[in-house]
């Protein structure tokens, strides 16, 4: 079975806008700066990545993969700051994934992310429901330091598929501190 992909319109600046929700995927003024400020800086990811121990691991989970911009920025920031032996695991739930051509058009706006974008586009899953695991090597290693678990599904079933007792109503209580 296929999943319902996002349907987009594009504004004059090339910003993708969801026709289902009449919502832009990122700031019309500067989507890259917005994601850096709201996602990377607000979560202090550079500092947190830098403080990882050798062979440490860091997990990010988000709802709404969208264009993958937060993933790409996290990946780049991780490589710039984390120990060379550390790993990043990125989990994202997306109920209305972009078609590959819309993903490419969205990410073409940021040439500074081109190498990361091309790898994501090359490994982007077919639009079928379920869990899609991708590994991105960053050098000579066979298994990539960067792992992406992209879940194409609505939030409630996606959370249940991660752990049968987790729902968005009890997520905070389900994970031990």
C-alpha cells in the first residue's frame, strides 16, 4: 500500500506550502536560518554533540520530517562537533511525506547542504507506510555514523510501532529518565 504524499504549491520565493494544511514547510524569509536557530541552537546541539564521549551515541526524535532540513543540519552539525567515533540516530515520523521531486526542489535552495541533500535524495524511501532505515557512512566505515529511521505513518500508530505502550498521551511517562 502507498501512503498519501504531501501535495504542495510553491510561492514566488520557491517555498513549498502544504495544500492540505495551508502551511509553509519553512520560513519564507530564510528557512535555513530559521532551522539553525529554532532546531540546532535552541536545542544546543553543537554543545551536546561536542560533549559526547568516544563511541558515544546521540538520538534525536522529531515529528514531521518535512523536507528533511532539520535532519541535514543536525547531520552536518554532528560531523563538525562530535567525536569521530560517535554516532547519531535520527528518528522522524512523517504522515504526509514529500514526493522525491518535491524533496529535491525544496533542498535545491541550499547549495551549502548539497552533499548531504544528494545522499538523502539518493536513499529516500519509496512512499509506502512503515519504518525505513537508512545509514549514511561518513568516511571509511562500513556502517554509517549517521542513521535515519524515517517512519511514514500518522503519529499515534507510529509511536505505537516504536513501543506498544507509548502514545502521544503518555510519551513523557513511558520513557525512564
